[in-house]
C-alpha cells in the first residue's frame, strides 16, 4: 500500500512546503526550509479522503515562524 501521509508547512496563510512523510516535527523544533530557519509553533492533523480506503491518508499541518 502506498504511503499517503503528508506534511504541509505554513507561515501564517502561506504554505511554504509540502512533503510526503510521516516524520512530524514537535512544537519548538527548528526546521530549515529553503535555507531559512523556522520554529514549529503548532501541529494539527486531518484525515484526507476518509471515505476512500484506497486514497485516505493522514495530513499534518505544521505552523512555523521564521527565526529572526
């Protein structure tokens, strides 16, 4: 079965990146996106395509704030 888990990284309403992964960073973690360092401020989860066993997967929405 194909991994349909993904992570979307947001700075406010702006999606910075989307990855196919199950490795979700914890709040307070530092992450580099396009050579900029961000701190994870919150994580929420959603199940996409929950009515279709072939397409359903977990999505983590990671809110980040760019470090000064």
